[in-house]
C-alpha cells in the first residue's frame, strides 16, 4: 500500500533538501533519492562560493536573499556557514567589463596584485572585484537541512530511484525503489535527471541540458592566504581559490553531457595545471583529488521553479545551473510559498516568481 503525503520531493541534492527543510512542519513530506546517500552528485562537488554578481539579474536577486537568510542563521550559531571571501575577475579590459555585473566594481591592476600576489602581472590588464562574495560550508548547510527536515517529520528515503509516476484523480502515485507514494504534489528536484523524471511522469520535458564542470584540489609550493579572493578568468578558462594549504582549481568548462556520474576527462586537469603554472606563481606540483560535476541548465539559463503549466501538481525545481547553493535558500523559500499557496502578491518572492514564470514555459523544445 502506498504511503500518503502532501508533497513528494524527488532528488536529495541542495535543491530538494533545502525545500524539504522549508516545508518541514507545514505539510507532510517525503524526499526520495536514487542514490544510497544524499547530495551524491553535483551538490557534493560544489566550488563552495556564493557570488552576488554571478548570473542573470533574477539569479543575483535570489543570491542576495540567500545570503541574507544564511547571515541571519549565522548570527545565531557558533558554527558559521558563510566565510567572507571576495571574488575577482581578471583578463583584458573589454572582457572584464563585459562580464562584470551587479555588486562587482573595477579595481586597478595594482590592487588586484595586492589581493592575489600569486598572479603573473603580465597575464592580465584589468580586474573586477565582488567584495560581497562569501565562501560556503556546503556540507554543514546540507546536513543542517537534513536535520531540520527530519526533526519536523520529513521522511527521507535513499536508494529509491523513481521508476513510475502517474497522475491519478487529484493527486500523484509514485513508485520509487520498493516503495509507493501518493501525494498531491510531486517536486522534480532531480538535477541532471529532471527531464528523465518528467518523461517517466508523462510530463513534457523542458530540454534541460547538463554541462560538465571539472575541479581538483592540488598541492602547491606557494599556498594562498585565507584572505585571497577566489580568482576567475573573465574568459572562463579557469578559476582558483585557497583550500587550506592546498588550492582548488577548475578549467571552468561547460561541455554538454548526458545525465551520468561524471568523471574528469584524461588530460584536462594536467592541461589546466600547465596553464596555471604559467599565469601564477602557485607552483602546482601534484593533484590530491579531482572530480567532475554536472550543472544542468534550461535554454535561457534561468532556474526552473514553479508548477508545470499543463501537468497539475507537478512542480519543477531544476535547472539551477552553477547557481545551486548560492540561490538555494531563496529558491526554497519561494518554492515552499508557491506549493503552500501563501506567497503574498506584493512580496519580493512574488516578484521573483513572476520574473521566473515570464519566460518559463517558452523554453520547451
């Protein structure tokens, strides 16, 4: 016999977990995750940086709200989620100017070298700085969402891949692993598998595309100080930041992929190390570990948040791209309000919902 819930969330990454925590205690919720552990794919492979100047305008708005919510949480906790860490773009003047937005402001070449002496001064001519950027303790945030959800009665079931979902009467019947669920709302927070879940559910897919993004933790001769901002090439060819006495590096690639447990391509990390040893004095000499995550995006690059226009009770929480953590709390707040039907018409959440919905269903292809 199927278990009954108000909401079934499919996907145990940052999107699904943050929504489960936001709904906890307000309705009955089950979260089902295909893997044996939560946050197994992209959410465990984050760069852990929240950047207000990163992304389209609506994403920046969601990021600022997320930072407000996390700062309020940190003010009441001895273990912070946020750590101040600037974000710096470097490149030629035209590219930096084109990529800079929101809270980012131009800084001099001298100031950029002061902030990151490891840069080769001949490798860039212009820079921009977002001093309102923060590092994020992603594992702590994920664990806190899980604890909050479970403490308020959310049932979390792992190792339960959805194999069937259909609309029956006024609700949904979902089969996941060996379990059956009935609910009024199904939330599609399946990340790279969101379109696959839509097809299983008999819902028209949105054409969401996963993209590869590789990163590595490397050992260096000259570690960065904790105050060094995260440094990103304005032409999207690399970024790096301190990771204790090591350095996190990425080629910042966006290569289309299928939905899979992605792994680094042979030679990608080595090529990046060669490049960074030219444009910096880090002296990278070995790789501690490397990984690849998938950043799933809609065609317009805007997160998909809202009820499907043609499938009653089917709620999309997908397409966050590279903005998953930095928008997570605000998107969860917005999504919970939409699901519970309590988003005031004149609220910032309502305005954000309107911005998202204005272009939402036009992306189907």
